[in-house]
């Protein structure tokens, strides 16, 4: 690789998915965030009860959150379709054979 810069990005040598523990932690984090959004929605609905359409909007927003959180938490993450740096050998040409061969005589 004379004269060219080397690509220092890591080379992916396997198509293994993240470990089960990593997947579970990510799903658990998504579930907790979604369920954590439900409490502020209900509190805002209670604080805005004098404006019925706004209070109903917050309640309507909080109703499907548990259902969506369970669906998202129980779903496997999709396979990533990212461009990865895979190892590729450099193409090397076979040397030509039209060189002069110097041979010795074994009897000498």
C-alpha cells in the first residue's frame, strides 16, 4: 500500500448479532422510557382538567403507551443493513515467466 492511506476502520469478520444481554438491556431501556412517559401524560391531564380538550388529548396519548411499550420491548431488533468494512485481499498478479534462467551444469 505504498503511497495510499490505510483504512483504519475495524474489519467485521462475523455476522454475529449483539449478545442476548445487550439486546435485552436495549429493549428494557425502550420499555422504561415509554412507560416513563405515561406518568407525565396522566399528570398533565390532571393539571389541565379545566381545558377538557387538552386533558383528553393527554389521556388519549397515555392510553396506547403500555400496549406499544410491550410490543416494542418484546420485539427483536431488526438486522442492521449497514455498510461494514469486510476484509478483502489485494489482487496480486502472477509474475511473468519470460525472464532469463541461469542454470548450472551439475557435472561441473
